[in-house]
């Protein structure tokens, strides 16, 4: 790729690493605002194509510079647009975030999509968020050849990192570790019975993980019954809080994640439930802080208790295992990045025009000259004149396509035309030896 400062590819962003949550919230884009902002930037000539990734942890704009930025600093112009769009003072926006262009911009997107820039190293939700951001931009007509190829490459890289390394294989969130532990207790969770206490974020995440694994026997209880009902709209059955103790014996695994300051499952209630199960084990996953389950329950026969401290130890081990996979993941990233950069570099005007001329000349030499040499009834001097006429004809045929690529003022359109030429004339297909 050309010098980063000269490259039409850019990105500006703000994430959890260096931007306070209060500012990130103000910089966030809803789906409607994504479409509006992309439309405005393209209309004003700031970007010829663009994609906006906006999540709770980051807001990032990727783009190819537009015609209006010729002779200007494109990154400064896009940053100023973001500040004005959200009504935030420019110095406040400039004080945080990061800006990349060229190779660095492409590499950053691949890192983001692979989970290397996530709050939890290797988390897998980001690949779906990147895919949705690309879908939204494409649906709004804001992407063309460059960002289409770049985001496809980013998604391919994310998939390879997840399938070929262990960067995302071991959970490091408390709900994820609890689910991993559940799968070790019971290999097949689908037929097992679960009782979930609480309907907050942690319970909701664990609930969704259960649903994704095919579990259907799920009961949810919460002090506010309507919140249990709301969670169970995705599956499961809401249970009144007053029925908690009576439902313990019916569960194989009890998961508690309430905000109670005191245990909500007493030793006596657990002892009675275990007795009713007639030798069938009962597992408690206490995800609450402070503890939701009386720690003495761990001393009961056929009762097994895992608290947050136990799960955090597993999470830390998993986190260290993920760190070991960062090296192989980076190797995949650089391999995929090099492939994109090779394609992107070929779109530069000079290489494309040179390849186009070489292609036409090779056709002339392979077909016209070969047949001309066989026309021995024509004098050698005349054959040379005909050859020169053919060379002039090739130059004449290429004059307009060459000018259309070289003289296009919009960097995005210029790249599109170069890509079209390379595709139409098979400029990237190596000749057979």
C-alpha cells in the first residue's frame, strides 16, 4: 500500500481503552444515525464510501476519502464532522480516540473483528457486530469495492482466528465459565432442568447461553415477577418468588445471580431439596456478589456448590490460555492482511495502467504478430509498418480507459474504475507458462 498519509483508506475511532464511557455514550450511533451520518459524509464529499461500527465499547468510522478532501487532512475532516454531528466540542473529541490510515486502518479492523481489541480478549460477539455494521452500510449504499473487500477480509480473518486458534475457545466471563462448568457436569444440557434466580444481566446472559445449547426445562424466579416473565419470553417458565424453596428439588442445576445482600438459598431449604431427590445430585452455581447461597450447603451429601471465587479462578486460567493463542492469531491476521494489501495496492493508477498496457501488448504479440510473421508473401519492410500500425492502434484503444482512471478526481471512484478494469481484463490472472 502507498504511504499511509497518502492512502485514501482511513478510520477514526473511540473505544473503552482510552475514552471514558460518558464520552462514548455521546459518540454512539443508532442504526438510524449510522445511515444518516454516512449519507451526509458522502453527500458532503468527505467519504466516497464508509462503514460505522457502533457498540457499547466503541464507535469507529472506516472510509475511503471523497473528492472534497483533496488537499485537506481527511482524518481531521472526518473527526470534525463527528464532533459537529453529535454536538460535542471539537477539543473534547480530539482529546481521546485514535486515527489510522492506509495499512494501519486495515490492520485495526482485522484486529477488532478477531476480538483482539475487545474488553474480553477473543470475545466472539464482535464478529456479529462487525457483520451487522457492514450490512447496514451496504444496505444504505455506502460501500463499494474497497470497503466491500476489506470487510469481507476482516470477517474471514475473524472466522479463521476462531476456528484455527484457541483465542475464543475458553470462556472468561462468569456466565460463560458457569456454562462451561455445567457442560462438564452434564455433557448434554438439553434434557436437564434448570432453576435461575434473578433476571438481571448475568442471569440473562446465562439464560441465552442455555437456550443456544438447546435447553428447554428452564424455570426463572425473581422478586419482581414481571421481570421473570419478560426473560421467559425467549423460552422457559416464570415462577413466583414464594415458590423458590419448593422448586429446588425439581432442578438439576440451580443458578443464582441476584443482588440480595444476604443468602436467598438457606442451608435448611437445600438440605430438604437434596433429601427429596433421593440420591440424585443437586448443583448450585452461585454467581451473586455477595453470596446468594449459604456456603454450608457444600458440606451436604449429593450437593455441590461453586461460588464466584471458584469461577473466577477458572476464568483467570482461561484468560492466560487465551493470551498464549495471541501469537498464532496474529500470524493469521498478518497473512490475511497481506492478501488484502496486495489487492489494494494493485488498484493504484500506475500499476493498473501498466498492467492494462502490458495485457493488450501481450495479446497483440501473441495473436497479431504471430500471424503476421506467417504472411511471408508480404515484404519484411511492409510487415514492420503493419506492426507499428497495430501498436499505434493499441495505444489509441487504451487512451480513453487510461484517462478515465487517471483523471477521476474522486479517490473512491478512481479505485472503483481500477478494480473494474482489473476484473474486466483479467489483469490479476497470471499467464500460463
